[in-house]
C-alpha cells in the first residue's frame, strides 16, 4: 500500500531509490558466510571443550542471534534481494537460511508478500493470525511484556518450533520440486547426525538456541516492527529503530531495524537501508511523519520497550486498519 506522503517521498527521491535498489550479490554471499563462520566457531569451541557449561551458554546465545540473522537474510531472499539471479537467490534463501531454520523460502514468500500489500489490515495474514490473541494486544506494562517472554524460559519455544516443523513438512502446500529440495537438504543432514551420533550436540547447539534465543528475539523484533505505533498513515504503520551496534547484533541484524523504510521501498537490499535512511532524513516528510524510535531496550522514552508499555500510547493494535 502507498499513500500520498509516500508518493511525495518517492517523487522527490526517485533517482536515489533507483541507485540504492541495485544489488551487489557478493555482499549477500559474504554476509551469509560470516554468519555461518560465527556459528561454526561457536559449535567447534563448545564441542572441543566437551560442552563446558560456561562456554556452551555463550555459544547458545551467539548461535541464536546468528540464527536470527539468517532468518533476516531469508526475508531478503523472499524479496529477491540476495542475487539478481532468481534461482541462485532462492537457492541461497533455502539451503543457507530457511531450511536450517525449519522454514521454506517459498512458503514464507506466499505469506509475506500479502503482508506487504495489506499491512496491518484484515487481509494481512500476519495481522490476522495475531488478532484477538492477548499476547499480541498492546499497550502492555513491562510486567505483562515480561510474562510473554517468560514463556520462552520455561520451554514455550520448543512447542513453537514443533509448530513450524509441522507446518513446513505436513501442512504447507508446496510444489514437488520444492519438496525434492527439502529432501536434498534434510536427508544428508539427518544422516550425518545419526552417523556421528551427534544428537546431544545438535540439541544443545542448534535446537536450544533456536527455541530459547532465536524465537524470543524474533518475537520482540516483530513487536517492534508493527506494534505500539500510530497507524495513521503508511509512514507510521511501522517503525525504524535507530540504535547501537549491540542492540543491532541482537535484535536487528542486517538492517532489520529499518523496517518502516523497508515497507516504503522493499526493493532496497539490507546493506543499503542505513545509507538510504540517512539521506531521507533530509526529506522533511520522511523525518516528520516517519516513526523513528531511539532503541529497543535502551533509548529512554523513545525506546521500543517504552513505546509499547502501558500508558505509553493511546493507540492499541487491536484498532485495525482498513485494507
């Protein structure tokens, strides 16, 4: 969806948007490689120290943040932003990002593109799934928000993960060629786990980070993207979060903190979002009407955590926009 203010920004920045939409596939490849190198170093170190509790705890956290980073790159693949070659884009999106996370690039795309077309409305599948669920109703107090995330500390993430696995393998209606791709990935991986008797290592260093780090981080990022904002116009149906490198590493890898900007211009690859945002801040419409928060947990009154807490806003996300 696009409104008059968006059109004004697009009109005044047409050449800039075109320039920043150009893809540089080597950056995507390098970024994927770096995330996997970090994961590999954590796994190697933990296994080498026989799952030393202290080292493994650090590894679990770091691996979970990089799983989240791979999820963001899968999202890039959904928009065909990893490569100019669509087949290579989908290969990277599935084999390097989605399949290891029990997702499907195609399945995610079928859900995600309608979200962009009908954001925060009854026709938005993401919004429709959350409508009426107490955990997704805002504003909330910090204590209420804490209760939502406490569930992950007592194992809720494992159930959520099983739900994703059920959907991708048994519910999602995917073409045969995609099922073949899944088999090409999962059969060798599972065979390797069995052959090397690596069940404990896989559980400790992939399943636990997924359920107890990736999923709660991902939920908080989703809250930051579309909740506790004004819902008056396209420029404030989401938010940008201008934060520090630590919060970016944890909550918003690969430009995920520029979500409002992403909704305005989905053609922009992740590595150009910050530069585009900095340039557009010279545009008075973007600067004035866009929702720009000062951090996730840090940033005082303008942080996400404060904007979604009780009494921080008079607007509730249960107030649905019309598609």
